[in-house]
């Protein structure tokens, strides 16, 4: 496992995270979309660093103890090194200390890598949303980590 540091997202990280979004998703978040989260009181976004380099990030919204993961992404050159797991575990621990009830997310049904990551972190499959995604159209699996 590489040496990682996880920090709260700031303005200085937005450009690199927007680049990461573009590399990973067919409908990526824009710089403006990410920037708006800096002023959102419900939002907690964290960035994983390997030295000076951004390795990955995780975004979340905590609304009255119900936490929703908006996105998790790791740059291809840093994958399979435990970065995704470190980010998800870090977020879950933060939310435990904030007395959240659960952490939930959607993931594409075909995204087995991400599904295994979430299962490793203690998330359970709790449902499906038909045709939730576009580009390409696909069902979502709903996964939840129950804290209380
Ligand atoms: C999914 C993603 C975040 C995983 O990040 P990562 O840093 O590579 O994940 P980790 O190294 O922490 O892997 C944790 C576990 O997830 C599973 N996993 C992750 N990538 C995998 C792969 N390519 N093949 C098989 N299992 C994989 C494994 O169970 C792994 O544990 P192991 O390495 O001990 O076998 C990364 O692949 C990514 O950014 N993908 C594109 C964006 C995306 O799909 N995000 C999720 C949206 S819901």
C-alpha cells in the first residue's frame, strides 16, 4: 500500500479533480459543479494525495445523518493500490464521528470493480434503480453502509 494523505478538497484541487472526472465518467462533473460544493454546507469532499499528486477523490452529501456518496474516482495510474478503499473508509469513519445513520450510493450494474470495492468496505446491496444511468443507459445498484 502506498503512502497516502487524505485532505479536505479546496479550490486549489478543483482543476485536477475535474480532469479526473473527465477521465472516468461519460457525464463528468464540471469545474463549476465541483466549485459549488465548496460552499455547500451539506458537502464533504476529500482528496487522496500520493506526495504532491492527486491520486483520487470522494464526494459526499450529509443531509440530517443520511449520507450520499456522489462520486469516487481514482486516476488509472494509481488504481489497485488501495486508494479507493482508503477514501471510502475515511469517509465512513468521518460520518461515524458525525453520528450519521447510514452511507449510501448508486453504482452501475456492470461496474464490478466498484461493487467489489464497496463490498470490501462493508456496503450491502439494498436495491436497484432501473435505467438510472445514461450514456449508456444502465440500471443502478443501490448499496448502503449501515452505521446505526
Ligand atoms: C472503482 C475505483 C474507484 C477503485 O479504485 P482503486 O483505488 O483501484 O480501488 P482499491 O485499490 O482500493 O481496491 C479495493 C478493492 O476493490 C476491488 N477492485 C478495484 N479495482 C478492481 C479491478 N480492476 N478488478 C477487480 N477488483 C477490483 C477489489 O476487491 C479491491 O481489493 P483488492 O485490491 O484487495 O483485490 C477505480 O477503479 C475508479 O476510479 N474507477 C473509475 C470510476 C468509477 O467507476 N468510480 C465508481 C463510481 S460508483
